[in-house]
């Protein structure tokens, strides 16, 4: 994927290089990298797939993680709604919300990014509760007010976790939702 982005950036003028800097010194990095995205690969016996989700800094900057106690399971919707309220217009709403519940701190963040790769459509009861609560905030498109803060979906991925913890992660995707998946079948 990195080689493909590098090649396309060099060969196709409309594909601009990513805006990437070195974390400690904030100096620009000239080579395109996968720093602004998430990559998810799944392997099965008969097929292998790879998905890529481009990320923008506005939405990435409002990511949130809470290491909940197991007794706080009923507060997940409130945590997510409050995080979206704090984010306001920064992630360029309307947004799509990826939520990871369980695993470990880093695992929950990975689950949240993977959740963004799921197609939009029907939501389970918790996803619907969060969707309704976020839209009731009135942040609206571009943070200018309105009824549509969350666009078409909340996606949750879950994994088992230690009985003494309950990691909950939020990863926000802006309205553009740039993502792609390729699947290779084996004979």
C-alpha cells in the first residue's frame, strides 16, 4: 500500500502528498507514508483482503480512549457523546463514528479504526442509541448547527478483555469516508 501511494503521488499530479511531519521536531517528511491512515488485513484459507481508510488530522485529533471499570458499561454512550461534544466542529462533521470496546487500550483503538471499515447500514441498539444522542447535540455540518452531526452510522467492534477493565475507544471519520478494500482469491 505504501509503495502504491508513493508511486501514485509521483505519477499523478492531482494526488497530493500527505502532510506528514516528524513527531519530535515537526519537520516535514517528504516521502509519502501511511501515517494518516489505517490498514486492516484479513487472511483466510481461500482469500486475503486488505482495507485502507484514509484519515484526516481533524478527525484523528479528536480520538478518545477511556479505561472504564466494568461497572461503567452502561456509561459507554455517554462517554462517546461527551467526546463528540468536546470535538465540536473539529472533525468536519457530519462524521462516522468507529468505536472499539474491549481488548486492551491499544487493541480498543485498533478495533475502533477497524469499525470504520464496516459498511454503513443497520445499527444494533447501542449503536442506534449513540447515533441518536450525537445527532441531538445540534453540532451539525461543519459545526455550524443542525440535526446531522453523525452521518449514517456508528460502528462498534468488540473483543474480550480482562475482567477488571473495560477499554472504550472512539475514532472519528469525517464525512468523506475515504476507504477501499481489495480481496484476492486463492485457487
